[in-house]
């Protein structure tokens, strides 16, 4: 007969093994356990099988998305090439409009496929980020330079004064996360407005702040804006697939940081990226 202390200790060990993923059914003798312990045994056994099944499905999904990306790369490249060749031809107005639409949709499809590949790799942990101490100015400048082609048609100014602040981050992936935030700001800002980037140092984090004068986000939608494929009620008619902010959050959280948003309709939004120092 087990004492109460012994039962609690065995239950505690079972739970620890389940949390750590080291639970093995063979380590426990069901005939010698109490009814409560036997229930724990069945629960942890089913949980382990469920976890393994989920992990296997994630790996298969990642492989499938990677295969789709590989198989579609050449056809998409050819479509874009032929579209460019058609654009150089002396076409009538209607044909030009159709060619432009083919080009736009092809680029959108290519962007979506690449985003899905990145998302699957982030979610399944198939790559490792390399976070190193460094100055944020170079990374921020590169992200701003990347967004400039998208600002020209709307006359939007992106301002940033280098501040020589440091953080621990993966330069390539953090640049992508910041670009996605900037892209969101530019996309929903009015023409001839301004997007401001600043860095604020804190004791444990460095904060990259992106402010815009865009349409803003409703209070009830703020918790959802970082969701995968989420698009706000008032932006359904604008281009986008609703994955940029999701990727940004995944990338920053993978490095031990986090992102917040403050917004008011129609005054604009402020996104803050916090990176460990």
C-alpha cells in the first residue's frame, strides 16, 4: 500500500515526464498503482501519442509546402518572364490591362508561396536563428532601403535618425520582420504622409518603434492583427494576404523578443519591436 506522500511523488514524476517528453509507459507498473495513478498513466500515454502525431503532421506539412515551392518556382518565373516580354510589345489598351493583371497576380502568388514556406519553417523549427550582439542602425537602414520602392508611388517619407543602440538579434530575419511592419505602415498610410522609425533603449530590451498616420486599427481587432491570414474589416478591398504581421511576430518571439501595437482610428498606429539587449 503506497503512502499519500509516495502517491504524490509518483504522480509528480509522471507529470514531469509528460511535460519533458520523456514519459515511458514501461516505467510504471499499473497493477501497483492507485486508480488515480492509472488514470494519469492513460492520460500521459494518449498525450504522448497525440504530441507525436501532431509533430509528424507538422513535418509532413513543411515538406509538402517546400515541395510546392520547389515545383512552382520555375513555372512562376516563366510566367513573369513572358509577362515582361508581352509588356514590351505594342499592345492595345485592353491587352495591356490584362498583362498587368497577370503580372500582379503572379507576383502575389509568388509572395504567398514564399511566405508559407517561411511560416512552415518557423513553426516546425526547421532552421535556427543566429542571434548575436550588434548595432541596430545597419539593420534598420537596410529594412528602410528595402521599403523605399513601395513608398515612391504614394509620396510617403520614412524617417530615421541613427541612434547607435545595441541588441541581441539575427540581422537577416529581424530585417524581414521590420520590413513587414514597415510594409504594413506604408500600405495603410495616406499619400504624402510620414512613417517614423525610432529606437528607445530600456534596461533589458531595445525597442524599435514604427509610427504611421494610417487608417488605424479598431480596439476589438488589435488582439487579432498578428494572426495568420487575418485582415481587418476596413482593409478587405486593399492588397495583401494578411501574413506579414504574423511572420514578424513569429520571428521576434523566436529571438526572445515581442511586438506590441497601439492604434486609434483614424489617427494611425505605433508598432513596437522589443529585442533583448
